[in-house]
C-alpha cells in the first residue's frame, strides 16, 4: 500500500498499515507551491514515508514544514530524519519543544516502544492557545489541546467549503506516566467539538466524516 487521498490536496502517507506498525497516522497537506507534513511516525519508516510522498507525483513540490502534534515517539521519531532528508522546518508547541530537546524517555513514551529517544530541535514554537500559519491564501490553525499529553495540539484547515481537523490522539490514552490530565482532556475534547469539523483525521484511527460522525466519535470519549 502507498499514499491514500483523503480530500482535495490532503493525503495519508504513513500509518501502522502504510509505513510501519509503530507509526501514527502521518498526513500530508498540499498547497500551491509547497507541501506540509503532520507528524512523522516512530522513525524506522521515514524512508518509506518519503517514498509515499514521492509516489503522489505532486509536481516536485518541496516539503517545507513538519507539524508535530505532541511529543510521543510514534508521532515524532522520524522528525530528525525527515528534516535531514527534506530540509523542512519543525513546528510544535513550546512544551513539546522542551520535551524533545531533553529527549525525555518517559514523556515521549519511548520506553513503551523500546526506542531510545534522541534530541529533536524544534524550529518554530508557540506558547499561547493558538498559532495561525498563512500559506498562500489559506490559514492553518494550530490549537493547544492539553490532556492526552501536556503539549498536545490539533490542526485545522478550511478548504473547499469543508473544515478538516487533524485531531491527533483524540482516543487518548490518559496515563500518569505520560503527563496526562483527565480534566484538561475533557475540556480539550469539548473545544474540538465546537470546531464543527466536517472531516476528522485522527492520530491512529483514520478518517471520520461527515460532521455528524466526527462529533459522535469525539463525544464517545467524553463518556
């Protein structure tokens, strides 16, 4: 299997089935003159993810940015390789940047995967509730949604009349060793529901649409 198209200019290029069993879902967003990745997999599959990107034949557009939704190894392990191979810029929340710089084996969940973490240097971070990134005439919204981890963010984009939400690990888990906070997690889920997304790209469980299915999925974790 190789890359899968989700919506206009939005693709799945990595997952436990597409790239490596340890990987999260890795998404690619196409713009007029550049490409952007959301998360990077656990690390072993970085060459496969690059192959999947190239298989799309997107007019040799460069991958300029990588957004890391949170610090867990299955989402960040390939970041350094992708940066070295593609020359991209890594973007994350400030709390994520601190955890990755220190290669914290507990907060990155590296111990759970039997992987030795390496320091990752984030090029751009933010500490407020939201960061807007303008690319062409579109705006990517990065919003801080702590709970599953202390540094979790989600990303959303309005395109062709649809709101596409990259919700990261909506399913959790919530675990003390990961620095999780159950109260913040519930509040963050409510914030995601308020976005009224039409398409949800989840961190491990794939794609949910239409809007009613997105809300139903997120609400299932409020119980």
